[in-house]
């Protein structure tokens, strides 16, 4: 399965899912952001030798962590035959996980919805995933070191994205090449108190290495020149394909 085929199937699934959501309840507060668009960023991420990674994942167990309404996980189930665990936390999920559960019912899905607080000493539903997806979640975690260690023990592969920054908010100090993370004030970024650690790219590489992950591919998107941790128009995201060095 070439990744171009994955994108084609993913975008078609996205349109079908939008129609299904409207048919279920147009007034329902569905998660408002397009999580399926992550496929376009993954297209930029994956180097030639890793273009077939989704073929390796197909039919296996996967965890979609920070799943929102579960769109991406349902795609992996319906189109790639994966056994899916949708993992998010009700109090911080956009609609308290009601969206994921309503979609699971409407799709006749076997995906399991798990209300899990990643800021606690959590356990994953399985310890033998073909891949874990941690897209757009790392900077929302109080203890990213613990979470990354837990995931490295449970899966050989991870696709991860997170916000990164090259400069401090006042733009006086360069962070990009220093292995650091910036801790946000509760209202500093998008007035969202669940935003915590914004790594530099060097800092992201360092914590991944320290928690049992090898970076196979890494790319940044968005504001790739002069990004900072808080300004909306200076938002830079890193996407990574990771291989665990400690899994089994």
C-alpha cells in the first residue's frame, strides 16, 4: 500500500464522515478541527524508505491518543482493518468524548473508547500495538517524559506531532538548537491552560532519545522561521516517525 493511496482513501473517508456527522446531528458540538488533514503532513514527513509504513500497520492494533472525535482512528479501522483504541480524557475532550461514542455507534465500529487521564499514572489498554498515534498532544501533557516512556514500552512505532519553538516569546533568545522546553503561563497560548511544554526541535530530539525512541523521520511545518511558543501566527509543528528502542 503506497502512501498516496492512503491519502486518497483518507480524504474520501473524511468527506463521508462529515456527511455522517451532519446526518447524526448537525447541532452537536463536533470537534471543529480537521484531524484527517494530518495525512498531508505525514506525506511530507515520510521519507522514501518509510512510505510503506501504513502497510505495515494495516490489520494491527493501534492507539489513537488524543483522539478528539476519533476520526483518524475510525479511518484506520474502516480502511486499514486495524483494531483501534481511541484514548482521550473526558474533562479535556471538546465534547466529553460524546462525539467519539456517537460515531462509534453510527459506524457500527468495534473501536474502543477509553477515558484516560495521561497526567495520571495511567496504563494503556494493550502493550502490543503495531503503532501509536500521538498527534498534537505532547504539549498538552504535564509530564511528557512519563508518557513517552510508557508508549515506548507498548509499541514499536509512533507517529507524533507537537508544537515547537525556535525563539522565546520576546524573541530575544534563540531556542532552536538548545535541548530545552518552554513552560507556558496558563493563559499565554490561545488562553488554553492545558498548554504546557513547548520544546525546541533539539529539546524534542533529546526527550525522545531519553525516553526510548529513535527518530526515523522529522519535519516541521507552519512558521518554520522565527517560531515562538505562544503567538498564533508563529506556530510551528514538528511531525516525527519514531521507532522504539525498548519495545520487546
